[in-house]
C-alpha cells in the first residue's frame, strides 16, 4: 500500500521558468529527504506505484511529464536547475500535505499482527478501528512504518487506520 499526496511544489500542471522568464525546457527537479542530499522518490500518479526519474526532466514547455508530482507523507527538499545544471532555486522542508488525513484499509486474517502503513507516522496522530470500533492506543504500537497489534485482528475483520 502506498499513501501519496499531491505535492505543494509542482503539483498539477505547474510550469517552471528560468530566471529570464522563459519556460525551463529540459529543466531538472531533484527530490531529496528534507535537509539532506538523500534522494527521495516522487510519484507520477495518486496510485503511488510509479516513481518519477530523479531528477525529473521538464518537457519543452517547462512542465513535468505527465503533469503531476505526488509525494509520500514526508518532508522533501527540491532543487530546481536549468538543463545545464545551473541552480535556479532550492526549496527545503516541503511537506506532502501536512494535516491531510491518510486512510489505510486492511482485512484481518486472525493471525497477522503487523500491517505496513507505507511510511512512518506518530502514534499520537493515528486512529485505528476494527469493524468500526475505535482501538485504544495500548492495543497496538508503531514499529517503523508497521502497525503492530498486541493480538491479531479477527478473520475477515475490517481494519481502518487514519493518520496524518
């Protein structure tokens, strides 16, 4: 399961320009984990299954091919350059829609206790429901990006996890 949100940087249909106001044909957008030079994936659609190249190479109109940038629930740093790798701008601590609620759905099988949320989150911003019944925070824990129950949810139970 991948949870992605539309980027506040270059989200849908953005057009990028050079410092003279001309479309940034062949421009480069690098994406990193915030505050680092560690590459961090961006995605082509809201399905979060196909990653953009890193860097994203802008088309002749200075737009992202496919027109969209989708992000994991994380903070990013973007570097925007010309096709000749001349820095246009750097944007750090760009979030993927802070405050947006992400919903993940699973089905219990009576034995599985760990479910991957696709990203790390904070227990305080997590709400878990089994068959529509809220689960107390002492019935599960977060281990990295995994939600781990103290007891396996029942077979065929509907598990809904909401988090920011």
